[in-house]
C-alpha cells in the first residue's frame, strides 16, 4: 500500500493523475474484485465440455483482439 500511495503522490504531483483517470481505475478495480464472486456460480454449473468451449472462445477472442490492436498501431 505504501508503494501505491507513493505512486499516487508522484503522479499527482506531476499533474498526470486526473479525476477521470482515478474514477476509471476505481471502476476497473471494483470489477476485478466483484467479477470472480459473480461468475463462480455460473462456472460451477457448467458441464466440463461447456467450460472448455467457453475458455477456448475467450482465448480466441482475446488473441483476435490482440492481432487487431497491433495491426492498427
């Protein structure tokens, strides 16, 4: 926590830490903390084959998005 406090102070001192950025960070952080609790019940109800298909789909979508992102840069 001390490291993150130092980072916040440093970025705030240089004026690159805007309110919009802090709000976005808080929303992403909250989603990352709440997401696993909400999806746990869904994943536990899936059959092994459906879970495998879901994971494969997510990985293919992530890879496609990475290719698209690197192509447009």
